[in-house]
C-alpha cells in the first residue's frame, strides 16, 4: 500500500490558556516509579543502552516494567534475558559474564544468550526445562535495542537509523536522563519546540518565533520549523568562529517513529543564506518507558569535527536544556495529571500541538491494531 503524505500549516493563532502554577518536589515525583505500563506498543524496538555502556559486565535495565539483564555473548553481540534466575529469583545482573555466558551470582546457574541453562555449580546433567525468557536484541548505530513483543515479528529493518553517530565527520556526545513522567509527555515536549521561547534561553529564548508545519508519511511524522531571521543563540554561537555570524536563519526537522524515537536535524547559517548549505547539528532523542511513571531518555547531539565547541561545553548546554529546564516542567505536568489519562483531561489544543497530537493518535492506532490481532 503506498504511503500517504500530508502537510499541515500550524501557524493559525489562537488564544493561549491560563494554566495554574504549582507542582511538587522532584523527590516526591519518584514515589511510584514502577506503576504498570498500560496502553503500550509491545511489538516494537526499545532502546536499552548506548553501545559504550555495555562492556564485560551485565547491565540491568527495565523496559515496560519488565526487568532485563543485558550482556554480550561470546561473539560480542548483545543479548537480553529476564533479570530473574528461575532458581531463587535473584537478579541475574548481579552475576558474572564468563566467556559470553551469564552465571547467577547466588547459586551459580549459568545461562547462554538464548536463556538456556547450560551449567550448574555442582556440574552434572542440566534439565532442559531450566531456562530464562530471552528477548531479541540488536546493536546498530552505537545503540542497543530490545524487542518486547512476539519474537517472530522482530524485524531489525524496523529500527530507525541514526547513522551520523558513526560518521567521522562529526563529534558526537551522548547521555541518558531518567525522568519521573510518562514517556508520551516527553514526546509531546520534543515534537512541540515552541516551548523554546519560554524554557530555553540559550537556544533562542523569546526570539524563537518560527513558522511551523508538519508532514506525515506513512507511520513517520515530521515536525518542521523555520526561523528566517534571529539573533544567533548562544548554543550556535559557541560552534562557529567567534563573531562570524550575528543573525541567522534556522531550520529544524524532527522525525518521529513509533513508539518514541526521534531524530532532530537542525541547520543554521547567516540570515538570508540557503539553508541546505547551513551548519549541521543533528541530534537523537529516544524514549524508553521503564514504567508508566518513569522514562529513560537517551539523547545525543553532534557538531562537525572541526567545530570550536568542546565536547564538555556541548554536554553542558544539553544537560542545562534537558535536565534543568525540560525535566522539571515535564515532571510537574505528570504530577499535576495525578495519574489521569491524557485525553480524559480534555486538553486545550493549540496549533503548535499538531505534530504531538498526530503522534499520539498514530501510536494509539498501532496499539489498537496490535491488541485486535492478539485477540
């Protein structure tokens, strides 16, 4: 079936609502981190780690409220097992990886990458029934992904690409943030960059007033912004030779793929210039729900290798924007909702919400189709 493309202009002005202020401290936001995840797409790839995070030891992770143990098999490929030994339910991630096999740290049962027990501490015959559930796992673009649904449907072609991670022409910085909020609230935040004017002074602040449109192509949604003339934000000014630009044109295109993988392609150049020749700043934003109240946010950003922006300063800009500006607001929103389903609150929708609304509705359709197929 051919894909359909639809482009919508999102610049019709409407009155902004007045929202009550308030919120709670971040410590209280972590009070119920393992609420069961509902309304979730299971036949999907979820990121569990950056490649550099997974070395010789096992790595504990939680995805869709399921504890996982991620480790490297004898070939160095990543594997993922349920993080629970069938003997006394000890977390396998507390064990040891021996020649690509996972040995439980409690009583020594050893499992291969497929979850089959291959040895016990006392030796002898190992009953074939002793096994741990295994999950398809794949490494690509310096990222490790796990499939949480039906194993037979785990096609690696469905994993969105972030090929710039391995491009020697870029210097890439990566990070991970844990956010005490439902993952779709972070998707909303990333697809609607209009909050830049209020939360992110180093990225344009109040002067960040773009023209916006969205484009839907099949299951992919693009949220696109253009600012034709703006004083160069501090983040961009730190990348180019000092004083080389004063006012710029900026173009942003954030691509969304279900359930919550986003790639932001940003370019900027002197005001009036052709944006195709602009300074590239690609970035990655992948959200993995640990539970209904806790999200692991994997992020990356790159600048050309010859940029004057140091990696330490690059990370500082991003940490300030993500952890100190976005996260407190998103966690406050989550707390304000008090567990209510998003649409039940009858949210007022503004033009800038168009991409996020499309993503929510597309994801809901995929979840409904998955449930119907399983019925």
